[in-house]
């Protein structure tokens, strides 16, 4: 299997062998997993109040709606912890799944350290990830990155931003403005020279002098620093994944094709096994057993057709509660409404989906 992590224009793929339980980086393209930037998502890690995932999901369904409104979200449980992931906006239709950048970076960090930090310094933001025992413990995001440093250089020296970028690349932290900007970012995140272990990530983390400023920091040996989030996303279905999966609720054309082949094969096996069973067992003996069972359950009732008798008895009685609700649902549904899930519990039929506002109302 090949999985491809896509973080904007940054792409990285891994090839996974489930039998050998090994993976390697490849140039091939596979199942596409889009990265949702850390400033467009929100993550909560907290103790679980229940061991039942259904109860946890019911709670967060209401909690997320009240706090964040209409957003995409998912929740997972691992041990006694709950991981909630929320993000706004959509993603490319070419992608088959999404991964929040926070989870992707935490997964990449766990490749090297079970306990430690990851500093992802990008062009417009910087993210700090903290892991304990290989799992995300906390994170912080500030909207300051490489562009912020360029702006300080530009304002101080009275030059264009493009020239400031070139100067930053050439001289790095030897520039007073660049050093001040980096220290400001690190201070805002609570990082000092003694923070360890610390993994550097993001394009801006390659600025000259940063390694000397943070002597205990290391770079990711698996890929370039700016590909770390793409690497973490590509490993989503390869490494043990305790985080929400954001599995697609609608089947893709590829999934439909696979499902069709599977159903066809299952139908063929059923028909074949039914035919073979019929040749081995006498249908007359089966009918005799059916007649005796019907007499026992419905004494004094003439046997005209066993199936017609049972069908008529069911149809003349009061319909099941669930049948009533499905009948009501069929009257209320309109075109252009997509149904994602149907749940029936304690007398309540819950339908979840989406549609245009005027249609739904």
C-alpha cells in the first residue's frame, strides 16, 4: 500500500508492507491524505468520562456544536484519554482523507522520541508539539514564522520583503533583527536552550544559526524539515493510530467499485452454496418441519401457505415502532439531502446528514 501526505504544495509518499510491517519513502503516488494547517484546526486531549465510544461521541456532538458551530470533527479514545479534532473549511476532492497537522507532527515526532518536543517553524506560523509516551500531550500555535522575521528585517533596514528574505537566507541569525524575531517566537512558545529533546521542522527551521541557538535540537533524519507534516500524514494508516481518523462518510468511486466486486463475489458464493445444499438435503423434509412448527405456534389455523400465513399475521398486527418512524422519514425526505448515518436507540430514530438550508428546513 502507498500513502501520500499532501501539505499544500509539499508532498511525500510512503510504501507500506503490512505483512512485513515495514515502510519506506517512495516517489510513487498513492492514497492521498490532505493536511489541515494547525491554525485552521483545534485539538483537545482530556480524560474520558466513559469507556463507551457511543456515549463519548454523543457528548462531543453537542459540545462541538455549541462551542464551534458548524465544523468538521471527529473523536477517538485511547486508554483513558479522549482525542478531539475539529477543523473548518474543506479540502481538495482529490484527497481521500484528511489529517490535522497537529496529529501529523505528533506522529512524526514519535518516530524519534517518546517524550519530547517538535518545533515546526513555517512561513506564516509556528507550532510547538509536546508528546509523552509517544502520544500528543499538548500543543501551541502562534501566527509568527518566517514572514514575521522578514517583516522585522524589512522595517529595520528599509528594504523590500523580497530583499529581506534574501538577506535572512544569506546571513541568518547573524542579523540582529532575525535573532530578535526568532527569540521572540521561542519565548512566546516557552522554549529555551535547555528544551530537550527537540525536533526541528518546517522550512524556516533551516535558518542559519538556529541549531547553534538551540544546540540540543535535532533535525528529522527521514525527510527535509519542510516535509515533516506530510510525512506524518502519510503514516496515518501505517503506524498505530490513536487519533481521530476523519473517515470519509461518502464512498468514492473506487470504494463503490470494490464494494460492487465484493458483493458480486459474495452473491456468487451464496448461490453456489445454496445449490449445493439443495442437492444434499431433501426440501420435502424441511417443509414437513416447517408445517409442524407452524402448527405448534398457531394451533387450529389451517395451513394454506406457511409464508403467506406469517406475512399476513405480521401485516395485520400493529407495525413495529421502527417501521412507523421509517415510514414517517420517507414522507419527510426530499431530494438533494445526503444521509450519513441512521441510529435507532431507546425509541428515537436519529438521522444525520446535510442538505441545502431551504430543503432541510
